[in-house]
């Protein structure tokens, strides 16, 4: 569209911003409730109820074109797995074939689980150290992968986990610093 300007070559970083923003928002809204005694299961139930409608819409939109080129026996199990936010290991390079960006919601739920069980108990300094360690590990993993990212080629579980492990705790630490 604009010769010489590749404005969206790093658009995948918006996912990392989403993870950071999620940690920040949940740090402000839920972290105090978890510290006050909100049960981890109650928090996860609230998150699931909030995310599930969006998950179902994405899965349904992805299932239609997938079903047009695949049989129903292939599509239905993938539909069920995706609705439960579970990956399919039939094709390891594509864990969510009905909705390729679905991985980011799965990572979000994992971060929420970590938040409910562990992260809300950590001091802010520990969160910053965790984010720093994950960021360093992420840089190493990306360098070893030749600069490729989750959005390029085969799905890389290690890079996906490191991306959420870096950005979400950093957002949570930023929220605590902001609320301070």
C-alpha cells in the first residue's frame, strides 16, 4: 500500500501489548480482591464467563470456512476442543486450526491461572524480576529460532509461554506501581 513503509511488519507485538494490558487491568481490578481472599476458582470462573462468548464467536467464525474444505468428522472434534480452549495435537504446527490466533486466549487463561494461584502473592520486586527473566529467556529463544515468532511458520509453544510470561507479570507490576 505504501512503498518502502512496512508499517505492520511487527503487528504481532499487539498481542504482547494485549498481555501487558491484561496484567495491568487485572492487577488493578482483581489483584486486591485475590489478596483479600477471593478464591482462585471464583476468579477463574469469572474470567471464563467473560472470555467464553468471545471464544465461541471466534471458533464459530473459523469453523465455517474450515468445514467447507474438510469433512464434519474432522471439524466437530476441533470445534469442541477449541470451544474448551484446548489445542489439537493432530497437526502440532497448528494447535488451533479453526482460529489461529486462539493461542493468545489460551495463554491468557494460563496467565490468569498463574495470577490466581501464585502471582498475586508475589511482591512487586519479584514480579519485575520474573518479567525480566522471562524477557531475557524470550530474547534468547527468539534469537535461537532465527528471529522467527509465533506468528511465523510453525507454532512455538516455548515462545508463546515466554511472551505471556514476560508481558503479563510486567503489566501486573505496572498496575501495582500505578496504584502504589
